[in-house]
C-alpha cells in the first residue's frame, strides 16, 4: 500500500487572517504507480482491463491536460474525444482508479457539462453557411457526449455510494453533490449511522450535519419501534382489549421526550487549531500571492 494526500477543505479565517487546509491521507494499492508490478501481473491486467493499470492512469492524466486552445471546430472534437476516453475508462474500472484522480474526474463532470452547453450555444450562433454541415455533425456529437457525461455521473455516484467510508471522506463540494439523509439511511451507510462502524477521523462540517440528521431519523425510528414493542407486550397481558387495538395504541403512545440522540461532534476547520487536536499532523505554509500563512492539517 502507498499513502496519498487529498485536499478536502480550505477554509479562510478572517479573524485569524490565515487559512486552515485539511488534507486526507488515503491508502491505495502501490500497483497504481507500477511500483510492485511484475510482468505476470501486467499480463493479467491486460487480459482483464485491456491495458495495465499504470497505462490507464497515464491515459487519463494525459487526457485531463487542457491544450488552452479555444477554436470552436478544431479543438472541440479533440476535447470531446479526450473527455470520452476519461469517462469511459473511469466508468469501466472505477475500483482500480487512483482515488484522488477519480475525485478530480468526478468533480469535472459538471464543468464539462457546462462546457458542452456553451459549445451548443456557440455552434447555434455561427452563421457561416460553409460549415452548416459541420455544425450539424458537431451538434450531434456534443448531444451524444452530454448523454455520456450524465451516464458517467450516475455511474460514478453509484460507485461512491457503494463505498460509504470513501464518501464520508470527501470534500464539502462533493458531499453536497452526493450525501443526503436518504443516502445515509441506505443499507450501505447504516453501519456507520448506527455506530457499528467507526467514522473517519475528521469530516467536513456539512457531512457531519447530514449524518446527524440521518442519525436523528434512525434513532427516532428505532426508539419508537422498541418502545412500541415494549408497550404492546405490557398491554397485551390484559385480555380486555383486542390485540389489534393494543398495537395501534402502542404505536402512538411512545413518549418521545425520553429519547436522547447520540450524535457526531461537529468539528470545524477553525476548531482543529485547538490543543485537543494536537495529535494530528500539522505543518505551516505561506501563500506566495497573498503572503498570508496557512496551517495544513493531515487527517
């Protein structure tokens, strides 16, 4: 295994005139960088994925490089082709993609959708009759690519939601895109919501708020089920009322005032500077543009 660092938060504190940068330490297979790959393993990877894992990552990284050209006809097709390569590879094999690379690819989907919408508007405004056929072809290509991007968005979101620990580690921006109370109440996340599995060391405040909302729903539901069952058993000892009526009474007679929620603590970036978090890894840096200091916290 090899450790990587992914920035998940960058909060500026006006009162302190400095920023707190939080980076998540992630462990992934060293084969991603070709550090322990033998020829036999490479042959196995080619048979399974069509190319080695290292080649897949190189292809994605190369395709992510922006050429900087903005000419409508010459650059659009190349950019769409590169985008198609990226998302086809990521959708086919998300489990072998470098987790930080996968995050950047997923974050880029909305930007690419906005780019495609802009290109459709630009194509529609082009009045040159000589390229009308080309305009139609490009319009069809862009529309097809929008469909691919939406499918990629659904596929990668589903992958993240099937790996809840990774989802809980994500940045505020991705948490907003992926994490809802309903998602937290899904079977994959319930072990974390119920406390059977440990949460990550630190999560962005928005994630914690969403988890706490889900915990309140879950604990209320469990409390009503348990208390209602106890009331039903207690009342069922009497044969004066039918069981159906006793069950209805038990379901609505639960005293919710006795319920005490077990919630996660919301730890903001500013709170990470307190002494109680000195066990974390800290370093200092300075922004060369603003000349303002930053504290980097590695979780």
